């Protein structure tokens, strides 16, 4: 009997400001996952397409759903699993390079999992991404300096 692999899919935004810094959000320890830094975004709802998820998640998490014309950067399986029912499912990221309006004010939703955000240099983002992201993608980010 063939085994079936089931995944959760999340869409994430790599957002840079005018100084070239990257927006990262912090998630405290939850479930079996350690505290870590991530990009804003989140899991797809049934029936959504990638860009719909991206707009909805950015509106929910950082207070702006204006995404311009995003460019897909990568897709990967992360090292984090998500509890769904009694199972821990692997998480796939689809990551977009996103431009939000220069005057957009980042406001974290107090009801979301994220507890803080920072604009960081690409080299710092590279270091902070070690928990969830592949080395190949981390290298792409570091090269954005």
C-alpha cells in the first residue's frame, strides 16, 4: 500500500524597505517549535490561490494587504511541522518578493502569533532564518546586500 504525504502550504513575503532592510516577524515558542524569526505570511485557506493568501495574511499580520506585483522567489519544505489534528504535517513555503507602499505602517495584529517585528540587514536576516529556511534560500537573501 502506498503511503500518502500530506502538507500544509504557507505563502510568505520578503519585503524590503527603501534602505534595503528586510521585514522579519518574531514568533515565540509554540507547541514543539522553538521561538524563531520568519517573514510575514501564513497558511492557505481551502480554495485560495497564492496571491490571495498573501494579501489576506499580510493584511491580518502587518496591517497592509497592498502587495504590488510580487515576484516568486522560491518554494521549499521547511524544517517546521504544523500540528493538524493528531498529526504533525510538514510545511511548504512559497516565498514572494513583495513591495508594500513606502508609507505603509507595519502594525502587528495583537491576536496573531507574532510578538514583534524588525527591519534587518540581509546578513542579519540570513542568520535569523536558520530554523526554517534552506541554506540555498538563505544564501539568496544574504546576497541581497
